[in-house]
C-alpha cells in the first residue's frame, strides 16, 4: 500500500488489531441470523510525511450508510463544546448576519444550530441520511453528499463561499485526504478561515488509546503531518489549540496559502517542536505500541474473567465505536458483559457489531443493579459518572480500561 497523501510505499506497522466489522454497523435482531462483514484493521506509518493510516479495505460507502447511528447531540459535553466554539469564532472573526458558515460532517446539526440561533447563515454537508434528516428537523440546510474538490467548486460557483468552514472530527474519516482538503481551498473565501478538530496522535500514543482505531478512521493525525498535507493542497496553518476532547485533540486554524493575511501564532512552532522532541518523525517512536495495546487488552480481559468467577455482574455504558474496537479485539461476548446501555434510540434494541452484545435503555441498570459498569467512551467518563451516580446506592462501581484499568 502507498501513503494516501504522498504515495510513499508503506512498510512501518503501528498496530495490527486483526479483523473487525465496521464499528457503527449495529445489528438488528433479524441481522443476528446473517453473517457479518469483517475487514482487517491494520495501521501503518508513512516514514516520509508521517501520516499514520489504516490499510485500505473498506470504502466510505460501506462505513457511512443511510442508517448511520452516531448522533452528536446525545452528549451534553459535546453540545456545550459546540456552543462555545460558535461563541469563540463569532468573537474572534467578527462573524454576523452577513457571514456564511459551512460545516463539513454536520451530523445532526449539533453545532450549526448555535450559528442559526445567532442569525448567521449556515450550511451543513453531511453524507448520512439519518443524521442529515435530524439536522433538517432543526431547520438547518443540509447537502447530503461526501465533500471534496468537486462539491467545493460547485458551491463556490453558486456564490456560496464561506467565511468560516468547520470540520470537527472528520479529517480522520476521509479516504482521499488530498481531495478533501482541496475542497476547502475551493469553498473558502480569499480571507476566510477553516478550523479542523481531530484527536492528537501524540495523545493517542501516550495514553495507549488504541480503541480509537476503527474502520471509520482512515488517518491518525499529528500537526506535523497535517501541516504538510495542508501546504501541499494550498492551505496555511496559522494557529493551533489543544483541547481536552476525545482524550486530547487539536483545533487547527487554516487559511489560503496565497491570500490569507493572518500572522502565524507561536503555538504552531511550539506543538511542532513538542512532536519532534517526542520522536514522532522517527520510526522508533511507533515501535512498541502493539505491546502496550496488548497489555491494556489483557488487563481488561483478566478483570472480566475474574468478575465472572466471583459471580459479579458486569455491564457496559455507551455503545461507542471505541468500545467496539476494544471488545472485539479482546474477544468479549455477552457472557462477560451482559448488555450495554446507550441513550441513543437509534442504537437501542440493537446489538454491538462483532461481539453481538445487546444495547438497552438506561432503566435496565436500576432493574438489574450490576456490580460494575464499564464506561466504554472513556473520554466522557466524568459526564457518565455524574449521570449514573445512582449506581453507588447498591454498591455499583465504574470501570474504564484505557489507558489502564481503573475501578472505583
């Protein structure tokens, strides 16, 4: 396989998680009687541009289907993050009713609803029907297509260029990263701004977040790689912020390389230097990640087996894609985790892909009173522990597996 950015032959392996079904391909009762489609889940590192990427097996159309079940608005933490983002962008860039905001991967309108409430014209690009319909129900205009140069140019020709383009947690999800970034160049006004949020590869490595690796994520991103990709396609990175979301993320600010007028912040050099000091441009940095992931998996599995031997009941919370990676790699089935609770109606009464553990409503917790609740979306640990604090009434405890096993 060749690098999806620079076409260098890929030879350095980061981690091999064997095979896994698409992490958001939840199963109905009827589908349990049919075979599932599994794909190899192997991640490689480009030693030229240092883009970390999955081996190509599954196409975007197989991963982002019309009944895609990830809805951003079910996390109150993420809604607050989105509202604060709009507030900050309005203040920093002087956006108003004469501006135009476009969000790529608008999902269910979780972010653009706050722009709309301020009277700022906005447009969402979202390829999945289920979430696009939810955004339209909020009164947000949605174009139901995958984004790239062709769509960016078409919108620009229609006079719909953007003052601000937001791209939260989507840069990692695109198979053709050059075409995707080129679309921003086409759609952005000459002095407009694009922001990109994505989990920081440096945090993924340091915190052993191997469960964030799944088929929807084609790339795992450092500022070093992103800056190079952007410059190659006509964008200039002028600022970057560190965020606590998703276990540690970056928000990268970009402008046209030829017409952008904003000065480059010292933050850019600071984070690039930190990545260099950590060794992210050396093959040795990536050498032992497989062993670290295996230790997390083995510790989690040992806990589940010991709880089973003691007659304890273990359930999960949050039918998240990262949880599906962990459970499938560890070989966990419903004998070890009885069910998983999720607030999203689109997931309830379905089954996790691969491990086929049932997804139930929250009321099931008070009925069965489990001894342990494993928080699968560990990045929402604080929010979930507050929401489910009542499990303490019967002596229930919370568990997270990443970066190391925590019980309490």
